[in-house]
DNA sequence: CACTGTGACGGTACTCAGTACCATCGGCGG
DNA sequence: CCGCCGATGGTACTGAGTACCGTCACAGTG
């Protein structure tokens, strides 16, 4: 029963005190004292009182940057949808800690704002990635990139919050489902694009399974004079 | 040329000093002194040093709440799209002040975070409004509300930032156009219209590959009420 | 063992945002 | 003239965050 490293003891002390007295009612001195350390040491490990609650965002951001740079799917949106899973998985790994943090951010406005700012950084990263990927400097493409990033993040947040509130037992599956929803939004074109090239699809409802229809659909596409 | 009210003098002094020395290098004492007022008076007019830059967010939020409560369009999304114009119009009214603020938020992380947190409040308001309007407590409806709110806000931010950067001469028209884009996203892919018997045919053209569409096609089929 | 560098820690003192409280001054109606 | 009141100013405090310096443990080296 020797001592865990200082960083851990500080975080434990902080969460314990936040639970007992609340965030604002806890001073950095209190935290350091309970951890059996000096105030200076606290700031050596955490840049601020808030950061003791969100220690991993920077690392996660780098992780996602890497993932975006390496993994490459068919579309930018799919790549980003995949990358955002890292965030969800990270929270899930934290388990109870993530839930305690959620309880805090629900009560303390300053912490909620901080969390939101962190999420906005993910969103910005996604937006830039999508815009680069599309390579289209058009205003309309730029807006589209913005919307896509916002959707991915919003869908993720939705699923994450459900899990944090204990409303979800299989958040990963829910995320996949939500991402399918987002993909579906953008799969069907917003304004009907200029019809030069691309794919024209006619969908109709029958008693048949979709798979049974695929061959004929493909045949139709291949019959397209432009292709 | 007597004295403008204290509140104005404080804001002028603050912006002048922020321009001269930067935000962090300016203390509240400096601001008060330049305005010819006491430090106490500053905090009587602005709750914090940051608030002198974003004085109107609370009022705007109330304004939007009212607008949502009164104006009623055909769908929740249209109502919200309409309400968000208030934000854009407010910034445009501020004119050069808004641009100076943008220059500051671009440089100072703390201010950027603050701005983002404010915007998140609008988004939350929109989400709740849409969710209430739909009245459908389903998980899927809840996600949809979240996505819609995120899209409206993202589209607005996109247009607003373009205007702030001087890239747009008619931001209101651009906002309308962007909102049409958002509406189009959600217009098509809802649950398929009542398909009790008969044949539902939907034709659309997309630039995407058929394979990219398959997930959404499958999803549409699985939305069949019989399931 | 003595020497020395190094990294983690503690303490002190400072700046500055934000709060609490009290004192002051200038109208303004009675 | 008096008393009320709203706006202001001053003073003192708490607490976050920073800068700087001193200390101690513990390595490796002679």
C-alpha cells in the first residue's frame, strides 16, 4: 500500500472533494492538502484546476489527428465517422470516472463551457479534414464540410450523453447507427446537383428484398450512357 | 461632447486597450482608468472582463426564445432557421464592432472558448425546441432533433464567419441559401411516406457511388412500419 | 565513500479577476 | 433644509495562476 504517483493522488483527491463540497467550494490548496502534496506540485501536474477533470483532451486530439492522417475510407465523412469512435471509446474506457465528470459538468457552468470548447476543437479538426479531402474551395463545398463535421460531432455527443446518463447499454452500436443516419443525410443530395455524371437512382418499394434488386439496379447504372 | 454613459465609455476603453496591448496584457484596472472610472464601476456594468466583449448574448438568447415561442412555421426546422436569422442580423447591426471582436476571438483562446460556449446555448435552445415540437420521445427522433439543431447552428456560423472575414457582401441571402441546403438535407430522407400498399417510388440523382448509398437505402427499407 | 547532476517537490511572494462591504456624492421630491 | 436613492469610488479579501528559489532523494561516477 505504498503511494500511487502524485498525478493520480491529485486527481483522486480532486474528485473526492468536488463530490463532497462541489467544484467552486474546493480550492486548489484543499486538493493538494488532501493529496498530501504542495500547491505548487498541483500546478506542475495540471495546468489549471479545470484540467484535473479533463486531462486527456489534448492527447485524444492528437490521436484523432493521427487516425485521420492514416486511415482512409471511401469518403471523408466515413473517415471522420470512424475517427470519432475513438472519442466514444475513450470515454467508455474511463467508465465511472467519465460519469462522475458528467455529473460535475452538469452542475458547474464553467466546466460545461470547458467541455464544449474541447468538443469544438474536434469539430474544427473534422471540418478542416473534410474540406481538405474534398479539395473543392467552393463556398458550397465549404458549407458542406462544415455541416458534415457538425453532424458527426452532434451524433457522437448525442450517443455519448445517452451513455453517460445510463440510458444506453451498447453505445458503440448506437454510434454506428447514428452515423448511418448521418451518412444517409448526405448520401441523398441536398440540392439536386448538376446532372453531369454521378449516379441516378430510382428507388421503389416492393415486396422484394433490396439485395434481390441490386443486380438490376447495377445494370441500370451501367446502361447509363454517361458511364 | 459631454460624456457618453459609463457603460459605453468602458467598452470603448476596453476595445481600445485590447487593440493596443492585447487582451491578456490589459487589466481591468487599466480599462477603468482609461474610462475615467473606478474598478468597482467596471464590475457593476460587466460581470467579467470577458463580458465587455460579449455583452448581448443573454439578451439575444431571450429574444430568440421569444421568437421561437411566438412565430410558428410549418416545421420546427423552418421555425428555427428563421429564429437564427436574429443572431446574424444582430451581428450585422454591430458592424465594425463585431469584426473587432472577431479579430480578438481569433487570437485569444479564452475568448474563442467563451464565444463557442455562447453559441452552444443557442444550439441547446434549438434542440429542445425541435424535440418539443416533434413531441416524439423516440431515441431516433431525439437524435434527429440534435442533428437539426447542429446543422442550423453550423450553417449560421459558416455564413457569419464569412461575413466577419469580409468574404461576403450579402450574408442574409447567403444564410437563406445555406438554410435551404439544411432543409434539403432533412427533407428527403425522413421515414418513407406512408407506404401502406401500392408502390413508393423515389427518384434522385447523386454524385456518389451506389455502394456509398447502400447503407441509407437499407435503412429506409428497415424503417418499414411493419418492422 | 564523497561528489555531483537531476528531477520532483515545497514554500514564498507576486499579479490579477472577482466579491463584499462601506463611504461618498449629486440630484430630487417633500 | 431634509431625507432618500442611484451611481460611483475605495478598501480589503479570496482564490487562481505564475515566477523563482531552495531542498531533498537518488542516481551515476570517481
